[in-house]
């Protein structure tokens, strides 16, 4: 065979290959999933680029993936008609680790102290192309980019520190476009060249790939064939009076080989929601977003009329790790498709408000142009409508969790994503009505379990007009605030806002069900128990005392007043009606320091 030019792998690649082989040896079959996912990515890329460069499709071949097996020789061939690779891309992609999925895996492996738990990582990360060395002793990648007029061959062996690249010269191997991987399986792994096994693995791992995957399968059909008559029987027939001769037939199975469509190939969002099971939705979520935990909830819907689109949305079961996520979400949460063509997962901000960035999903529109860009999205009326509907559906889904029989679900949700909704109170006035019923707080009557605003309102006294709250840094310090005394005495419930963002969120809401939020630490709190006669007497009695205290404290306080808000404490420091609350001041101080 022609010799190619020799290249050394980047050091990380060799290390990665070692790691993969050592940690995934008991799960070798993942190689097929990885290679199919690469083929599918390559087809996606081609389809996307061809929107603006239709000449890329000039070799009219179908967009598909074909897997052929040679059981006797232990060879598996995977061919896609995707974007292929140029010579330089072969070096960049298959000789270095620049690619996200693989790099992430490497980092996770490094982070996981317990080497024995590596198996759990498989579900979380794509381990990539090199996983093919789990089962192959030699891999040949022959690839033709539509941007190059030459086809190149990359060739590598297991446990080697280098690979070669040469031009494809064998006319038999030429393909119009795309990539063909030939795996020469290790002796013990030749079982993967069994067509039935491949079929099973494809069904299992790649049911959501949105291009057809064909595998080369032996098929059969039955047919009737005439058989020679037994001579003795024939004689009997002759003796019989009938003149017409009956011919004998027999059923046989005719065998042949052909391409078999092996995957579903119907994107889940195009299917009828009634026919998709929860397991299928969850599987789709895990495969699509590289998640290993089941989502908390999902919602599949179609909208028609003014704007037509289909979508499946999910609420994950845990918040993304990393501090800056909430304010600067970098998560690729929403995958946008136009007429089933994957466009981008980088348009979250346009399709969803930032505070809902934790929701994941796919959106497929028939109304957007295929060459849609961020600029187009930002100005599109269609997108504004889509965004509105998506947000509404997301809230319905969250409301669904809050009404679930299983109380723990919403507790889990609130733990993970409560902060996001509070941010929504600040950023999305228009949806206050949807956000407010989802909020949860501790209160003077429920210090252990959080309550909703609806529960608060239900528990209000007949004469009570407002929703009372106090902001503090913990339930313990809220409980011991002197402002509470009179309210507790009158059995009025007070919300404890113990998360720094709570107070700002509530102030943005202003009211809930026509009841104003009232900070009990502000002066002039009216809890409906004024006794003017008595106040007059007290004011006369203590007026001079107040003046004296004010003189002593000078500018440190704005004023000293008689109050009816305390029952056992002698005095209390309150914030002015138009000033910041003590908690806010604490907050602002902590931000300027
Ligand atoms: P990842 O898929 O996470 O990027 P892989 O190790 O699976 O990492 O693949 C590395 C890179 O090799 C891909 O990003 C892609 O550029 C290239 N590649 C792999 N397989 C194909 C293919 N079938 N067609 C075109 N490019 C491919
Ligand atoms: Mg990959």
C-alpha cells in the first residue's frame, strides 16, 4: 500500500487514548455511538453550510449514514455523505484535541479522583473519535471535503504515537463527498462486525439521529417454487381421470443482502405527543444535551396559526454548575431548527429571556429563513411571537411541577432554580403574573417549610390588607427582629426574605392579588390597630424624652418618634419610609466593598 506522510499526535491525544482504553474497556460498544454522532454532525454541518453555499451539494448524493460489516474479516465500514475533511482538517481534528466534547471528557476524568467511577462519565461526555481504538487495531479514514478536489486518507494504529496521511489513489475507494471510516477490529472484538449486533446497537444508541442510518443486512423473502413430482405420485395421477396435471409447489426462503433503514429518523418533535412515552422524551433529552440525569419535566407542543413551530422543552433536575451561569448564562440551552435543519444552539438570548436560561429544549420553525442569523432573529416579529409562546409554555411546565403530587419535585426545582425566577421578577415585568405564584418563602408561621404566596393570602386575617415581610440574612435573625413582636401578637403572618435577592424581587412585584408587599421594618407601618386617644397621651408624656434622645444622637438618626409597633422591646431602629431597608443597605455595602 502507498505510504503516507508521518505525523506525531499531540501529547494530549496519546494520553486521552490511554485513558479511554483504560477506563472504558468494559463499555467498548460506545465507539459506534461516537462515530455515528460524528457522521451526523458532519451531515448537519453540510446541510447548514449548503444554505448559503448550495454548490457544496453539487455531487447529488443523499444525506445519510451507511454501515457495512465484513464478519469474516472483522471489518466495519461507516460512511457518511457529510462535510468531510480537507488535509489540514484531518491534522487539526484527528491529531489534536481542540474539540469541545473530548476536551470536556478529559477534564472530567482529571477531576474525578476516584478512577473507579470513570464509567459514570461515559453518559455525560462524548468521548469522541478515539474511542474507535477501543475495538480497532487499525483505522483508515478516507475523506473528501467538497472544498477540496482531492480525497485524503488518514491511517492510525492502536498504541501508536503517530499516524499517516496520504492522498487516496485507489479509484475503487473514491467517494463523491463525505467520510468513510474503516475499522480493522482487534482479534477479540471481531464480534462487532456482526450485522445483527450492529443493528441492535444502532437502534439502541442512535434512535434520535435525524439522518437515515442504513446497515447492510441479510434479508429474505419467501416464494413458491415448482418441484419435480415424485414418479410414484405421477403415475397415480396418470391413472386418475382428470386430464389436467396438478403441479406441485414448495415454499422456500430466498436470501439476499441489502441496505436496511435501521433508525427512526423521525425527529421526536415531529411525532404525535400522544405516541411518545416519557422514557423516549427523557432519552432524547439525555442524548441531545449530553445529560446523564433525567429531566424534572418536559413539555411537547405545536403552535399553529400566526406562527408555526414545534418544540420540546425540559426542566433539568439540577442547576448547571459554575457561578456566573445565572447572570451570564453560557449554556447552549435551545437548539434551533428551521424546517428540521439544525441551525444553531447559540441563539438562547433571542429565543428565551436570560433568567429562563436553565430551561433546555429544541425549537423547529417553518417560518424562519434557513440562513437565519442573530441579527435576523433580533428583528423578527416571528421570533418575538415564538419567544412569548415558549416562555408561556415554560411557565406552564414549571407550574405543572409545582402542582405535582410529589412535593419533593418542586422543592428540588426551587432549590435549583428559585434564584432564576426571582431574577425574572426583576427582569420581566410582563410575566409577573406567571412568576409570582411560583415563588416560595419561609414565614413566621412556617419556618421549616416554604410557602407560596397563595398560601400566604389564604392565611390572611379578614381585616388584613397587606402582605408583610421582613428581610434578614437568616430565618433565625428574622425571627428575633423586634419589628415582629406586634404582628406576632396579633397572629399576622410575616414572610421571611432570607435570600439577598428576595427583597429586590418582592419590591419589583409590588403586589400580589391586589395586596401590597409591606416591609415591616419601615416606619409608619399600619397594622390597623391605631388608638389615637392613647397615642396622644403617650406622645405628651414622652415628647421631651424623644427630643432629648434626638439631640444626643444628632445626625446619626433622621428622627426619634413614639411608636406603637413594639410590645416588649423598649426601642427599635427603623428605616425611613423612602430610604433603603437595613437589609438593602447591607447588600449594597457588600457590593461596593
Ligand atoms: P467532537 O465530535 O466532540 O468534536 P471527536 O473526537 O468525535 O470530537 O471528533 C473530532 C473532530 O473530527 C470533529 O469535531 C470533526 O471536526 C472531525 N470529524 C470526526 N468525524 C468526522 C466525520 N465523519 N466527518 C467530518 N469530520 C469528522
Ligand atoms: Mg464526536
